[in-house]
C-alpha cells in the first residue's frame, strides 16, 4: 500500500500583503518558537546564499523581516559579524555590505509608492550580481523577480514570541530547492 500524496501547502491569506505572481506557491513552512530560533534559521539560510540570490522578506509590521535580514547579514559578514551594526534601511532605502560571499544589498521598500522607484535604486542590477534581502516586496507587485524566493513571516496570535515562516517560490526554483531543506522540506 502506498502513502497518500502530500497535499500542497496553502498560502496563508493576508489581505494587507501582495499575493505572489502566477506560478508561485508555498513550498515549505516552519514554525519558529522564538526570536532566537528565527535568527538561527536566518543564519543557516545565509550560509546557502550566493551572489545573484534574492530573498523577498514579506510580512506585517513587527513580523520579523528586519530580524531575519540582520541575522543573515551578520552571518554573511563572517567572523565578528555578530557585533556588526546593521541599521534598518527604512530611510536610506538600501544598505550595502561587503562580505566574504560578495556584496549584500539590504533594501526596505516600505516608503516606495510605485514599482518603478525600485529601478531607480539599482535594485534590478544588484539582484543579478549581489545577494539581495528585500523587505516589503509588496511594493514590487505584481511582478517579483523570477529567480527570487519569498519568505513570508507571520506572528502567531497565540504566542507573541513565535513566528511562522512560509517559503513561497516559482515552481522549479533552484533557490527554493536549496533553502527548503532548512525549513524541514525536501
């Protein structure tokens, strides 16, 4: 007797967040019980990132997007990185870091009002050559970069310290295949 096929993951609904483009779907999900667990996952994911990889960090205010970005950047900086100052790019829009893995761009698109404004930042070119961590990818909607993956963070209403992270990616995404095992998916 064979096992029943695993049903596809549903994408949590949030009317305040942009839906992923057609062809994108939830590929893995992980409950993170604490900020420390969230940071540890970000460190593990950072070790798998290469120049040309883009993580779209999506979620409500306070969901943990900046926490994930900071932990990943500190890991990519390498030895001593845990003490590095990693300010939020909310007002500067982009912060760039030189790391052993190459250039890392941390962008916060919250203040953008039109997807064309992201082009002015040079973000499209950076996505080809650098590791990019992009908070508020909703500002790029309806088109997300084809090679990117989205990490959607959601607070757990029953536990203010916990988060649920859902990996959303296009079907057949090589980056999603690289990252999914860290979320417990094959």
